[in-house]
C-alpha cells in the first residue's frame, strides 16, 4: 500500500502544477479578455470575498458571482454550482452569452480556470515538446487543418485569420477547418457544431460564406438565410446522424494529433505554431511545400483579428491563447 495523500496535500500539489503552467505560459495571467471571463490562480486575492471554513454550494456560487461581477463591472450570472469528487467547487457562470466553468479550492482562497488531470498535463507537455522539436514535413500538396470550437473566442479569432489563407491556397493545398474532440461552451456549441459540419461536408461551396457571416455575431439562422444555405438539408443531415459521423471523423483526427485546445493548426500531421493573422497562416502553410507556388507571394493582412465574434477590432496580444 502506498502512502495515503491528504486532501491538503492534494490541493498543495494541484496548486503547484497550475503555478508551473502559468509560469510556462505568462499569457494565462490575463483575467478578462473581451467577452470571456478568465480567472486563474488568484490565491489570496479574494479580499472581501473570503469564505468561512464551511459553506454550501449555493454560498460558493454566490460568492464567485459577487467576485466576478466586481471584476467585470457586472453581467455575470450563476448557472450552477456543485462540489466535485476531488474536493473542488465547480461554479458555472454565464457571461456575454458564454457558459464558463470556474473552479474554487475547498479552502476558498484560490480560483483556477480549469481542472486538468495530472496525466493529461504530462501528455500535453510531451505533445508540446514534440511539436516544438519536430519540423513540419514538406509535400507537393500540404494538408493544413485548423482545429477549433465554434464558440471559443480564440478559435473564432483564428478562423478570421485563417479564412483568407484558405481562399488563397484553395487550388494548391488541402486546407480545412475541423473541430476538436470535446466541447467547452455549452448548448450553443453542441448545437452549432453539427450545423457547421453538415454545411462543410454537404454544401461546401457555401461553407466559407456561412462561416464569415457566423463570425460576425454567431447568428446562425440569419447566416443560413443570407448565404442561401439549404436549411432543410442541414436539418436532415443533423437528424439523420450524418452530422455525428462527420464530427466523429474530426474527433478521431483531433485525438490522433494530440490536440489539446482551440485553436490548433496541424500541417502535414504536425502541430504548427503559426501566428493567427492571415499572413502568418499563409507563410506557415507555404513553408510546407516542396516548391512553393506563386500564390504564396500574396500579400495578406499581418494584423491579428480580435478574439470572439465581430470584425471591428484587431489585437496582437492573444496570439497563443487557447480554449482547453
């Protein structure tokens, strides 16, 4: 029998893991980015919102809401609050139309963005090491796959930068947008993903037009109408189970590539760290040609699109952020 680990030691070990992750990715210290609330490792910073030794799930939820609204200026609503088997409180909040899970340690002093098993962290670290040490192989016709979630603000940011590169390379490379093998943004994402895979697979000539429209404000019904998508065909695709099969194919690839977040770009089977502006995506894919075609000289925007929906702003500050 191994030595029994106390709850206190578990919390201490967990916080050490998260602290290390934050140090390796300094961007994670941002607490709010546009329309999504990101709260991570605020140990000791909940002054005025501290918890007693014993508090209920309801109390935990309300305290989190009070704190979140104090940081955002309001608009954060409680969806659910529950105590997990690992001793953490999971409090799901709604902010700007997105459901966001927040996790509170049992002592009430620390909030973390997400809960990741230690073996998953180890797998992710190994995947990142392979990605940084492995060059993208060259080919006559590169295959570039951008894995996203439909409502991840960094996935939508990547799509806005990726689409111009897709259009530029459409005749010389196999460039696709696909979906990661899990959801993080509630019912909206679970509803929209089947719609998008059906349009992509069965009405592909209208897919990018639909996606560009959807990226404006996530209004799927309006975009289906404006881009003249056959709505009946989409609904039949979803109800028949074909959408599920299409998504299963994406999921299988996502897992095979070791995708750990949205967005993740894979070129010729290897994860790429190309930036999220159109010029960087074009350059990243073009480096995978044995002989780069003339379209690789096309001048595309080098400004990173803003995270989230809408085309009104640009930002170069969130080029490595992911949902995952």
